[in-house]
C-alpha cells in the first residue's frame, strides 16, 4: 500500500505511532482485513500486529469483526476523531482535577523549597531560554499580570493576532490596575484592524520597524527569536534592568516615529 505521508504526519500529531498509523490507513483503504493481511498491506511485522491492533482498539480507531478468521475493521474518520477529542478532554479534565486537589499543598511545599534557595540565586540578573508557543505566551501573560507600572510590546502581523488571543484578559486587567500598556506593530493592511482592536485596553501605533519583544516595568523583557507561525517558538527571557531599559529605549524611538491609529 502506498503511504500517505501527510496523513501519517497528522496522525502522529494526535498521538498515533508509525505502526498504528500504517495499520489504521490500511484498514481505511482496504476494508476488513485479517492479521496476516494487515501485516502484508501495512508493512508491519506480524509479531507486532496484535499489540498494535489492541492499542488502536483502545484509542477508538479499530474494532474486531467476530468470525473465523478474525478480521479487523477501521472506525470511520469522523467517529475516530470524535473519540480522540473525547479522550483528550477526559484526560485534560482528569489532570486538572488532580491539580486542583494537589495545588495548595504542592504550592506550599515548593514555595518552601524556593525560599530556601532564594539567597543563592541572582534574581536581578537572569537570561534564560523559553521553548514552545504555550510556554512562551504563558510567560508573557505572567509578566503582564505582575506588572506594576508599564508594559511595552513591539510585534508583527501574527504577533498581534496571538497577543489578542492569548493575552487579552491579562492586558484588560492590567489597564484596570492602572498599568500603562503601549503596543506598536509592523502590520499589513489586512492586520490593521486587529492592531486597532487592541486599542480597547492599550495605546497602539503602527511602525515600519521590525521587532518582537515585550518589556515589563523597564526591568524585565522577553525577545521572541523564532517565527510566530511555528509551534516550537523560542524566546529569550531577560531579567536585567540594563538590557530591559535598552530595549524600552528602542521601543520609545519607534513609538515617536510611529503612526497613530486614532483609537
């Protein structure tokens, strides 16, 4: 059977391994198959076929058709994806419930350990790497939520959209606390309205200068170092007043020359 590489990659992203993906796509394209036929069509060793089929059954991608010989049938894509979503939601809720039960005790224990080691650190001079889009934007949210005076953010088309998606409530709460937030972006005409919508909680301007960073209170910053359209985003977290102030100075220069949107 010809392997559909795109389908294989997409199945991998929702949790199927190579053998599971091969067997499931073979069943989809061939109807009911015996274990021997599956091994031949999917190019999976016969010794592995049964345990892979068991795994596919548990995940909701295949069912056994009773008879002699025993045959296997693929669950329709719509039903299979519905089950995957349901399983993800169940696992997420289970982990969330576990965290809710442990949160207070765990926080207390970890804070005790943190306080013990605090004196050995240099908290005013840290440069670290942030990996992953979720981790990166959670860090930006935490910076916005802990700000006392001001936030400045320089970004791009995609960055404006993601900022609105991931940090909107944090920015709105910052405004309520009296934090001054300024956002400037190098955006296309298509993304112009997205930038303008941020004006409900921030001062916004348009620029032709490229840059992607956020500075909190002139003391702490994050520089995004990878494209916005990748899941594996990376950034540099800088907790150093000198470097943070330098970035804020760059922002101020762009702000002075930026185009007001009249929000």
